[in-house]
C-alpha cells in the first residue's frame, strides 16, 4: 500500500512539474504569452477568421516594435508602453466577438 501511495505521489509530482514547465515556457515566449492572455479573454486565435487589414495599425505596430527593440532603458520602454496602451485597449474591443473590451488581470 505504501508503494502505491509513493508511486501516486511521484506521478502527481511529475504531472505538476510538467504543468509548471509548460506555463514557464508560455510566459517566456511573448507570442505564446499574448495568445494565452487572449484565450483567457475569450478570443481564440485558432478559431478566429478575423484578419488585420488596417495598414495604419500595422505600421503603428511595426514602429512600436522597432522602438522597443531600440530602447536602451526601462524608462524608454515605459514611455512606449504608455503611448501604445490606450490605442490597443480601444482596438481590442473590436476584436471581441461579443464587442466587449479586454480586461487585464
């Protein structure tokens, strides 16, 4: 009986370890992290047929990414985040199937 209990504990520990490793990899990767956040908000990119066809928005995204790549301090990153947060929150409302806005937890 003790052997079965020890095996069950070992199996449970292995399962939890695997779950933690998967979560860590998800949080480490910006794309996977964004997909996870969107799924948590009810937006499944795999099922979405929406495409981003707004060239102005695409340009803004590219410029923001470029600015982040070139940032040399946390202060510069903070400014970029503040500048892009408002427009993102407004646009994210349009992505929700129910018309609701994303709420960050």
